[in-house]
C-alpha cells in the first residue's frame, strides 16, 4: 500500500491500555510505533503498561485514560453489567494462548483427562473454565484446584497433575530447564479442549468509535500493519522491546525471541483469514454459553461487537 503522509492535519490522541508489562506480547503495537504507522494515520499513539501494580485495562477505559483497551471475555461482560457501553472491535489472538501443561507421565489430551485431576492454577476462579470444558463434554465436575505461582516448577515437583499456563510463556521456563516439548512435557491449548473463547479483545467506548470513526479505522490499519511487519520479521519486535519499550524491565533477549516464535502461530490467521478478525457467530456458539454458565448476562451479539471499522481497515490494506 502507499504510505499515508501526515502534513499539517490535527493528530488524534489514542491511548491503548495493555494488560501486561511492555514485552513482546504486544509486538504489533511497538512495531507500528517504531515504523511510524500510527503517525502516518494521524494518530498520536500512547500506551498504558499493565502488570501487577497497574490499573485494570477496563478501568482505564471507563475513566477515559485510554481510548482502546485489551481485555478478555468475562471481564468485558462484567464491565458492561456495571453500566459501561463498551464495544468489541477485534481480537489480537486468533487462538487463545491459554493452555495447560502436562508431563509425559500423565499427558493431557482430552477433556476426559481432567476428571479427577489436581490442577495447579494461579487463580481459584479458573474453576469456571474447567467447569465449562467438562460441562461441554458432558463430564462430571470432579477435579481439584491447587493454588500455585507463576512458575510451572511445582508441576515438576508433583504438586499437581496439570498446570494452567500461557502457551507463550511457561513452556519457555521448562525448555530452559532442559525439557523438550512433545517428549518431556505437553502444551494443550484450552481451545483444543473445547474452551474456544477469544482473548486479547480490542475494546472501546461506543461513543468514541462513533465520534472518531475515521481515526479508529486509521488506528486499526496501523496496528494491523505493525503486526504483519512483526510476523514477517520475527526478530524485529524482540529487539526493539529489549532496546526501547521494555528496556527498564530487565527482560531477557532470548526469552523474548522465543516468546515471539511461540505467539506467531496464535496471532497469525489461518489461510484465508485476516488479522484481528473473527466470526461473531463464535460468541453465540461457544462464548455466550460459557459466560451464562458462570452466571453472567451477555448482551445481544450485534450490539456487543462492531467489526466494521476493522473490516474497513483491512479492505484498505
């Protein structure tokens, strides 16, 4: 595509709130900043980093401290139930990185393997996910959640049968310990166990999108270009994260590079698909039943999701 040059036009400020620290998970955003894609669209793009001490992304969005936030499915529904008029614009992840790690002695392959299992999890609330997987498979809700930390090492110690993980993170810890995926340990996406819920959803206030539609389309176009460049040049984003955007976080260059390698297959669309785009029918087929089983109310899909700005951005690339 031809570059879009911004001369004397007024820049639109759009701040993005991220749910985690400034690492390679947000490779497409850092790339779009560094390559000047946002500026070409007339977007003054800033960001709010996440992490243990950071405000929730949807709190930042509700307070107008950000105009776009990344968030996951159930928290979005909770925020809407509290009176926020939020709309979903797309999904960063084509396949959720949420996963479970198992060891060769007791591999996790199907939902049946969860029955009676001891499951290491950082959040007790992850039981909602296990219940959804087992219920969908018609299996009894028989298992035990064992509280644990961010490292999968308790799994190696035999403290549990399976470990809740991100497919782009904890497996690297095991690799660094000399273990081999597919031989010593296995990573099973929750998506493959039937929990097909989109993560990394891009969320905005409905009135902001209506009042700034051209800017939102430009923002998405720049972000898409950033991710495509990062995927096509997989060593680029890890390096700029280490050198600039996460320079004060003590990140490990090799770990960031490996994380990038692991996340590309989950972000990149399948053949014939498009970055960020998903079929809204997935909400009614999979995501709505899961949310309703957890006691939440789900608004009508046509009011909850607006993919038209994304589709316009994709069509112009």
